[in-house]
């Protein structure tokens, strides 16, 4: 039931046409985080679907930020304080 709901609400599609669904590894972290929040806050599946979309968007933006930081010359890069996991 949960998988079919998420499949209908998201672009979460199996990567292989197999008897059991196989999904891309990019969904592992967002699914774990959303599942944890669902249990902690007793969230409904619609809210979990929204969270998954937002988590995926955040991950994409973090990757883009890392790529942009890597393109900066060393003397212009922000100093790492250890607080920011994206660095």
C-alpha cells in the first residue's frame, strides 16, 4: 500500500521490470529520512510524499553547491568550520 501510494504520487519508478521492484540508490537516504519522520510524528502518506520530494530537491541543491564551490579558486573558497555537512 505504501509503495503503491508513493509510486502514484512521485516519479518513484522501478529501475528494472522484475517481479520485485528495484529502485535507484538515490532514493535510499530520502526514504529513510521520511520514514523516520513518519514514525516520529505520525505523518500520513501524503505528507511523506511531499517530504520525499523536498528531500530530493535539497540533495540536488547540495550537490550543485558542492560543484560550484569546487570551481572556486582556493583563495576564494569559504573556510570550513566543520559545522556544515555540505562542505
